[in-house]
């Protein structure tokens, strides 16, 4: 993760890194985490998911890894994450942690398209977030 000056409302790189490492659960891996605005998020969401709106987090697992340590990219839309935290009455840090972990879990192969998959992924997210004393994001 490159060190850059954090945008207003975006957690410090050290926090983002800690949350991502927690979701890796002892797996050593390189991940690119890019923080973007509405326009870039919408463009990527339209191009890769066919949804013409910005979204909170997009995960791009590498289909063929050149190295087992490089697993993919995560793109997060800062304004969407901030808005969702406000609308859902969550602490901003808790929602950022959740979205980072959610993205990393997708890179690790977790999904939530089917009910059983969603239960498994959400249980993992709850456990990971609790380790940082963050509340259950699904309550």
C-alpha cells in the first residue's frame, strides 16, 4: 500500500492495512487498495458489474496469480462509504473496517450470492469486526 496523504474522512493507511491484514487471517498477500470518488466508482461499477451507479467497494481478484502473494485489487468509494455510515447510524471507522474486510474476503473467494454463502461470509465479518470492538454491521 503506497503511503499518501489521507483524504478527508478516509481512515489512516495504518488502519486500512490492519483491517485488511485481519481479513487475510494469517495469509500473506499483496493487495492494492484504491480510494476513489463517485465518478470513478460509477465508471468501474458500470464497466465490470453493469450497474450505472457508484458503489461502496469493488473487488477484483486476479484470475491467474503470478505469485501466490498477489491476490487482487480493491476499489472503495469514499463518499459512498461515508454516506452509508451516516445513513445507517454507524461510526465511520466501523463501516470503513467492514468494507475493507468485505473486499478482502471477496478476494479470498467468499461471496454472498446465495443465502448459505451470505451467512458464512457475514459470520466471518462479524467475528473479524468484533476483534476490533466494532459492532455487528448487520444488526
